[in-house]
C-alpha cells in the first residue's frame, strides 16, 4: 500500500490485538533427565509469546483511503490475507471512513452542519437536549429524516 499509494494516503487500523499469552512447559530430553522432571505437576509454564484470539467473522484489519486508492487497498489486503491462517474475506464498506454513517448521508449532513468531526470518528448533532446547552448555529428544527439509515427522533 505504501509503494502504490504513498505513506500518507491511507489509515490502517489493526482490530485484533495480541493479549493472549502463550506458555510452554519445558521438558528435558537428555540422559538422566528423569530425575529433574516433575511431569505435569506445576505445568503452568513460562511465557513464550503472545497471540490474538480471533472469532469467526471478526474484523482483523480496516483501511480507510480516498476512492482513487481503493483498488490499491483491496490489492494490499488480498496480499495480506495470505499471511493469516484460515479464510478471510475483503469487504468494501459503504460508510464514510471509520464512521458509522453511509457516504451519501455524511456528505449531506456535512453540508447542513449536522456532523461534528471527532478525530477519526464523527458525531451527529441531533435535535434533542436543552437549547441553552447548544451552540446557536447547531439548533435544528427537525431530525435528519431524509437519510439512508433510519435515525429516530
């Protein structure tokens, strides 16, 4: 992805983290080792490494990029999936970046001023809550009803 699109043109998020500790119960296999071993007594083991516990259907990696680099991102993920055991699928999201909003709604709400950027996420400014606690430019008469995803007021 860096060679085809550049290092500043995408954002890769690793969604599975290695918190599970792998342990090993070392056994000696040389002559005379039978006096030193204790078998399975106290076999908790010493830490060997870490790994991520992953469930079926869990998202491993996410990439957000511009539409012009979408083909490069799909090719990068196709090559990366050979490094993981099991079967992986590449799914292109309909949402805007890492937000939960569809692309069409995000663009429309951005024009209306209903989206509040919050780092890599975004918050939708709704019509609920006291008027005194709001900025005057963010007071809307009605909830965003003409959207692709239903948001109930």
